[in-house]
C-alpha cells in the first residue's frame, strides 16, 4: 500500500490521484490547516496513522501552515539538534522527528519520503531547508518541490483558489510528484535498496 501525504483534502488530493492512476491503496492522514504540532494531536493525523494498517511508503508534506507568520499558528523551525533529543521539542524539526518516529514504530521497514513546500518565497525557505536536513538526517527519500517546474510557473501561482489548488491543479501535482518520486528512487537507490526485501 501507499500512505498519502499530510496535506489538505482527503479525496481531492494529488496523492489520491496518483494512487488511483497506479492501482494502489492510499490513505491520507490529513486535515485542512494542520501544522506539525496539530498533526500530532488531530484525529486525522497521528491517531489515524496509529490505528491504520502499516504502509510500505509514507509521503510527508508539511510546513505551509507551520510557516504562518501569525504567532498563534506559527511553529518555530528549531534546529537539526532537535531530532537528536529523546523528548523532542515543539519545533518544526522536533515535531517532524516525532512524526518520523511514529512511522518507523508503525513499520520499521517503511520507505519515508519528505517533500519540501510547493511554494516559493522567504516565508517557506527555512522550512523547506529544514525538510532537506531532516531527509538527510534520516537517510530518507527527498523530493524538493522547489526544483519542480510546475511550482515555479505562473499558471500555478495564478490558479490557486484561497491559496489552495483546484481539481485540475491537483491532477497536475499528481503527475509532477509521481515523476519526482520516480526520480528520487532512481537517484537515491541506497535508500530504496535497504527496503527491497521488505517489499517483496
């Protein structure tokens, strides 16, 4: 099976489109507006992941809401050292570490793929850079959305509705992310190869 992203919508999402196209099962552990902090306490986040069957692949796409400049919603970035602490702090790094730990507890053989924020701009840069650090720290797959043409295009920027993708854009995202996932697996064979036995 394939486990969906921690994004916005359950049925109208790029990961659901990608799963349907490839004939695999997919569960989203998501709810609109979640940060890494609220994902850990939301019934559609950690609780749903813990109650579900283990998956072979987990795609983690968080950070847009964490980067919100509103002090009541913002989750501070923290540092890479937050991943090395047993009682990880309430920072973006720390919460992502808690999420990673929960996935590995659920399935130690899972492939985990981190995805940087599909937005360009100063608000998101520190969080996307943190995601790269986190993927490298855990020797996990990485998709850097900043390298995907779709997210740098005017079509993308000009067709968001209330800062969210529409159905045609989710379709475009699924195509872009499917190609990016394939490329990540090809480029990062060391990450994938250690799981080959568990995927047979």
